[in-house]
C-alpha cells in the first residue's frame, strides 16, 4: 500500500504527515521535500524508518538522495549558448535562498568563468518559478543599459513568461535574443517558437528513488547515498 501526502510548503501539514507515517508504522518514505529542514525528517530515522529524498540534498547524510545535477544543468545551458557565439548571457533565477535556485545560479556563474565571459550582476534577475515572474524579469533585462543576447531561465515556466515579454515588444527569438529553459514541460514544445530546454527525467528519478528505498528495506544500513540522474539538452527553435 502507498500512503501519499501533498503537504505543500507549509510546516504544519509536513509535520502532520510525518506523524501519521510514524503512527501507521510505514516501512519507508520517499520525500520530495527539498525545502524541509533536517530536523523535520529526523523523527522518521529515529523510528527506524528509511528515508529517500528527491531533489537537491539539504538533509545531511542520514537519508539517501536522488536528484538531477542542478549546477551542471545551468552550466550546460550556458556553455551551449556560449558555443553559439553569445557573449552577454543573462539568467532568470529561481529563489536563491533555496535549491535548486541557488545551485543553478552557481552553475550559471561558474559556466561564465569557464567560457571566459565576464560576470555582470545586471544580467541576473530573480524570479519565483512562475510565468509572471519570468515576464517581469525579462522586462528588467531588456531595460538594462546593455541587454543580453541570450537568457538562461532556471525553469520553463519563467522562460515562457520571458518569451511573452519578448513577443510583446516585437523582439525576435532567437535572432535578437535566444532562450533556454529547464524541465522540458509539455508547454515547452507548444509555444512559438518552441523552447530549447534541459530535460530532467522525472520518471527515472522516481524509479531510482524506489529502488534505493527497496534496498534499505532489504537491510542495507550503509551511509546515505546521493545518486544523480542524467539530464539532456533538447534543442528547439528558441536558440
């Protein structure tokens, strides 16, 4: 039997679900809870319940973690844009106080250095993963003294919002500005122009997380492991 809980981002539902899981004496937990602090999950291990977390590791070493390589995702996107001749590459980030916004920003900055491109704070705009925030961030980038020629958006929803702003201002994509997103959501292939993006295999993440949990249930008591799944660049019309 599978017990599924969707707690959102607030603490009381998270605590209530974990308490219910312990009371029901579940065999194991897979938690897609990248912003839940360590102490919230600790009661599970105190109750000898194995835990596998999905997402960027922020849970110390007492859980197994399955995630994409968020720094590498950003670095690969920037490297691709640099290879196509872009020298002013901006980013629209997710919230940088938490992952994956913070890790994708690190990857973006590192890739600029690796490509020999100058770092410009004016080319970093904060978003909140929504389409509206992407649209507003793109407007700020266009109003800069030196607008970018390419933008790496930390997810597809913000990239789609950025695309709407560009179209509203009569700016051609990709001739004037190229766009790259992350996630390869269904809408990425449906917008015009279709969005170049980094695909993260959600099904593979779930499969690996399930396998790691089964390994723990079979008696593996080794230290926590971090398993990375491979992403891939999906080239479409926006670059």
